[in-house]
C-alpha cells in the first residue's frame, strides 16, 4: 500500500507540473504571409547555346531541320488563391524564310503540384505566346532531365528568302499569373 | 508551450520575403539558339521515268541555299553530230527563287557553256518528277530523223 501511495503521489505531481506549464504558456498569433513565387531556370545539356541547322535529304527536296531536345525548363511556383500561372515564350528575332518551332513536352514525373497544361507545337515569334498554362503551386525539380523538355527545330517557310550564314536568337520564357 | 520567439518569427518572415523577392526576379529566363545555315546546292538530272512520255525528257531536281551576296546559275554545253536545241520548262508552280531560264525557242547546243538558268537563289523544285524542271533535247532541223546519234550534254552549276 505505501508503494501505491508513493506512485500515486508521483503521478499527481507530474500532472500538476504539466497543467501548470500549460497554464503559464502564451498564445501567439502567427501571421505568415506567403508571397507568390515564380522561379524559372533553363538547363541545357552539354552546351550553353543550342545549335540548330538544316539539311537537304536529296536534290529537289525542301530543307529539313534536325530537332534539338537538349534543354529543360525547371519551374517552382506559388500562386495566389484563385490564381493560375502561365509561362509564355518569345524570340528576339525572326529568321527570314524559316520558322523556329518549339514543342514543350509534359512535365516529368519528378516534383509535385499542379504542373499545368502544355500547348501544342508553336512557331516562335516576337510576341509572347503561352506554352504552359493553368499552372498552380508546384515544383518540377531542376537540371537536365527534370521539368519540361524543350524541343526546337527549323521548318522552311519561304525558301527564296532563306540566306546562308549564322544567326543567334534569344529565346525568353516568362511567367505570369492572373 | 513556447516554440518560437518573436525575434525568430521575424527572422523567418524576413528570410521568406527575401527569398520571394529573389524568386520574383527570376520569373523569367532566356537562352541562346545559334542557327547556322551553310550555303549548299544539290542537283540531279535524270531521264524521266513517270507515266508521261517516259524516257523522252529529262528532269532537273535542285535544292539551293545561297549566302546573301551569292547567286547561282546552271550552264549547259555539249557535242552532237546533228544540231539540237535544249528546251526548259519550269515546274508548275514555278518555285520562288528560281531565276530566269531559257524559254520559248530553246537554246542551240554548243561546245561552250551557255547559261540556261540564271540568278538562282535559295530554292527547291520538288523531289517528285511531275513537279521538276523538264529539259527536252530536240533536233534543230525541220524534218530531222526521230532517232539520231548520241549527243553529250554537260550541265554545270556555278556560284558567283
């Protein structure tokens, strides 16, 4: 019996301490403001510049452009309540007689969130065109092999206007939300 | 139980907003594409094989890509035991970039080069026979026999 009393008293003392601590604790209101976030990063496998060219399958045939799929678009977003994000693309200049075309593949499995819907093939132009829409809060992972694979190629669009030489084109991806 | 001090919370919020500001700066990204177009020309002349008068004419297929300051031309020369003329019919529709060519009246074949298609820029005809440039070589004498000796014709593509 004395042992039971000692145990009972010990338990009561611990409960009492816990209640005292709980009663003396403070309640604080945490106002966490989470801003909208959009971070885009393009990774290119191997080089920092994507090379493109055309070839001739045979005499009399139109030029064909070999596709280049060495670049990946990694994205992290936090969208506001009721908002959706869109990623658009534009180029710095057009190539006479050629269309620079883009295919954005659906996002790889890595990551989480609402990764949006990719558009069908685009002919890139000087004005922004949406290529991924209905984006929610998400992340895709970064680096080669993560995110949205970008495939570029050239297609003939007015052979008589095409001239040989080297031209550099800047391709810009921009995130916006509404 | 007190888990966070006000100072800790303030530091967290500051870090979060700083990260957000940095992320907003990176809401776009760009990269460079280098487009390299090598000047080239690929052409082929072969006897017709289609259903329309097979073997009676030649088909010229050409794909050409020129630099801004370049033009090309195709010349013809040859030797024939009898006078012959060369007639060229452009494909229909005529490809843009294909310069002027000898038309009605044809061109009398000579041992020296004569331009038959001039001012050729970037163009392609077609790989299909029905849409290629047609070349006919016909006797230049009224009433000449249908069959005559071999004539050798050489086509050369020049780039200026």
